[in-house]
C-alpha cells in the first residue's frame, strides 16, 4: 500500500552512522526528512546525497533533521559519509523492511527506490517526492514543501 499525504509514517528503528539506534518516535514534535536511495557510491545516489549536503544549511536553519536510508551496511555508510563530507546521518536497512513499509523498495530487485518524505511534527506524511532520475530535485521539492508549511 502506497503512503499518501496525511498518512501516519511507519515506525523506524535502524542503526545509524552516529553509532546509535535511530528511532522515529524520538523525533516526535519536529518535522524531518527521510530520503531513501538505492546504493552508496553510485552516480545518482552520490549526486543526491551531495545535493542534500550542499543545501543542508536550509534544513538546519528550519530545524529539520535529514536522514538517508538504504540497504547498505553501516561500515559502507560511514565510508560514504566521510568521502563526501555528509553532515547528516545515514541509516542502514539491511533486510529492506523499512524501505518496504515506506513503499520504497523495488519488489523484484529488492533495492530501494529513490523517494523522499517530509514528515510533519506529528509524524504524518506532509510531502513526497519520487523520481529515480531526479536526483537533485528531491532537495528542492522538500525545501519548497517546507516553505508551504
């Protein structure tokens, strides 16, 4: 079932590059961005992550945390984060269960889609942008959506 604007966001408990367990409910009361992407160190995913990095001050100024999610493991995420100086945490979903719950998993291939969600302070879906080949547009779409809220 696809998530829709206004839907309650599925809960998340995943390991993060901060050496902590990310738990979505810990962020209740503030909006946040979750961007799902296929794989660290691939051309499109690197471009998307670097666009979030380059525009990160926009999100920081609005007090909106950003989190990237893929099926890559934490050591790979840490290398990716360091190589591109990413100022946000990456979350590891090795079995793809969280990706699936966010309708962000390509069924047959079992790799994450490129989809970005804006969650409001009540953890409802406030914005969605999907596009495998629209790497940089995910960021501008979320900034525009935050400007409307």
